């Protein structure tokens, strides 16, 4: 292991020390960091092993707004300036890469105009394994992003994203499927390529 990775692990351990003392936070071994990780709120936050929270510009913010809320970050995920807000549950799978995006399971306001002063109803957000999310992306409540997918920069994701595709735009839509031979997607049923499931 080179000296830079050793230094990043040491810094990651040192800068997460205040969170490790909390019974509501679980941080697995091997976290990388540079002090730009903030965990706030009354809920639970779980970071699996080898999470890379070394942010180059923006701070990574993991915010729970209720005691029953859960934010779970999978093994070997990469956080680079993302904000995750949970009143119920946000799960990020293993090997994901999150740029400076915002992921939230509830809106700060209700959709009906007469009820705008109340926060929206929480709906869990699930980001499956090996998903890449670009910068300035918004992932809205109730969304599931299928594994091996890519969400392009500035996209606003209102609806579920199938596995193995690239999405972009506002609202986000499928731009094209990824080549399953390259992405390693072997979940297609017999005799059908993964793209046929779109």
C-alpha cells in the first residue's frame, strides 16, 4: 500500500473519530477521508468497509431528520461532495460513485399547494450496486436506481432507473443502454440481452 493511501486511511480514521463514539453511527474499517464528511441528525448512519469519503471540493453531508431514519453506504462506495438527506431510508450500494449530487427521501415541502409549509412524505431511495451519479444531480423521493447505471450531470431523477443504462436530463430519461458485455450485467433472462428489459 502506498504512503498516500496509508495517509488517507489515517486521516479518515482520525477525522471520523467524533462520529465513531456515537451509538447511532457505524463506520466500517478502511474509510478514506480528508475531514470533509459531516454526519448530523438523530437517525442512524452506517458506512461499510473501504468507503472513500475523500472530497475534492464540497463537503459530504449525511443528514438524518428523524430518529427512525437510516442512511446506509455500501462497501467501497465513493462519496465526492454529495448530500444525502433521510427521514426514512436512503441506501447506497457497494462500488457506487456519487459526485456532488443531492439524494433525499423527502422534500422540504408538501406538493399540494395548500400544505406547502409541511415537509413531504418520506419515500425510501435505493441506489443499487455500481451506480455512477454525476455532479449537480438531484435524486428525488421514492426512486430506485438499478445497478450498473450512470446518471449524467445535472439530471433530475423523478422515476425509477432500470439497470445498465445511462440517463440524463430534467426529468431524467434513458439515453441508451450500456453494453452488458462491458458492464458485466449478466442478469438478463435466457436468450435475451439485458437491453431488451428496458
